[in-house]
């Protein structure tokens, strides 16, 4: 994944109305001058579909997903969509969000991250990645801006974690998430093995207080886009009033010297972060351990196995 862009396009967006979304997507994406040729480009949309059990707020907003899919189809791209939810599959999640049929009717391909490819991370260890996330021409990252009980916030870089397939996500929590673990260091290494990307952050209705599942809605009214997820995250932290030192993911980015991790080097062709900055976005005062409870891990693992066997039957 290229991280050489310093450009972050930010625009206000009051709601998820179809016409408003189309206009603001045109605005932010038109301000980026490093997008590839989109005609016949194989695009994979990677929203956050963590869980639909608690409604749509934990996920990227359904109307936002549809609007982005429509934008790329209108520009001649071949569009697929997938994710690795906490439980179940992305196609089931999209159906429960009420947009699967609409996406299929538009010509979007729904993919479940069931085909796994082992890739070598810079640290020398391997990671089981979703093959669809590796094989696309352009990975379009669609995080919802949210507070997070374990990492303070979850934004563009953290959303790349969903490109791990199946049980590999909770297993990373178990293996790398203990005290003094390297969970966030491992996440940023995924950027080295993923293809070129574009992030379009859904910050119209964010989640704050806690997260990623049980937080409260927060009207941030922002859309932001960049081909560098680190730069986008740094700009979003400024908008949210969250210090880089409050984000373990950004700490890892800065320690690794990733381009985009310092605000002074960024360029803003539209709104400046200070122009849309908020003062009352809340993140957890104390972060909970990243490592999952062993019983919970085993329970979820058995649930995934049962679901997989049921679907094959």
C-alpha cells in the first residue's frame, strides 16, 4: 500500500440524503489527484461490518456504502464488497442492514472473506489475509469514525484489520494483545502487504463514549478521504480533539515513522481540520485490555465453526 500522499480532503456533510452524499463524495474525491484510472478498475469496498446485532451504528452507514458503490460504478469501475465481521459473513451482514439486494441490483458483487492467502509481514511472521483484499486493483476502505474501548478510536488504519480472514482476527487479539503485546504494531504492518488503497471515512454520524459496539451516536457531519490511511487518521484525530498519544494505533504509526503521522506535513485542499473540529467527542478514559478473554475466544470460535458447518450442509 502506498503511503506517499499527504493530501486529505475534508468536507462537511449534514446527513445521509442521497443527493447530498453524491455531491460531497464528488467534492472530496475530486480533490484527490492520485486516484488510478477507474474504468474497468477492480475495486473492493471494505466497510466496517463488525456486527449488526446492535443495529447499524457499529457498522459503516448502509446509505454511505450504497452511495460509494454508486460513485465507483458511475466512473466505470467493477465493484465488489466484503469484510470479515466479528461473527457471520459480510453478505449476511449486508442483508441484515437492508442493502444486499440493492447492491446486487446495481451490479455489485458481494464477497465473503473465505479464501485465505498466507503473506509474510515485515516482521517475518505470516498472516492469513482475505485473497479478495489482496487481488483487487484498489482497496476502498470505508470506516465509520468511532471511539473504541481498546484502542481509543477506530479509524482508517484499524479498519484494515478486517482484511484478516475469519478466526485470525480474534487469534491476533489473543496472541499479540497481552500486556506489553504488539497488537497495534502488527496492524500497521498490514499496510505493507495490502494493495493501493483509498479511504473514505464515514464521519457523518460517528460513535463516541465507547465502542466499537455499544457507544452513542455523535453528529460529526464530516466526510474525509485520502489515499494514505495514516494521514487521514492523523487529520481525524485533530478533528475529534484526540491527542495522538491517546491512540495506540497512531503511537505505533509514529514510532514506525510512517508518512502522514505528523499533522504539519499534511495538505488540505478543502476544509482544514480546525474548521470542522469538535470539542465534545468522548473516548474511553481508560482502555480495556486488547487481549480477549479465553472463554469468549473459544465460545466465538465454536460459533464460527458451527455456522461454517451449517452453511456447508
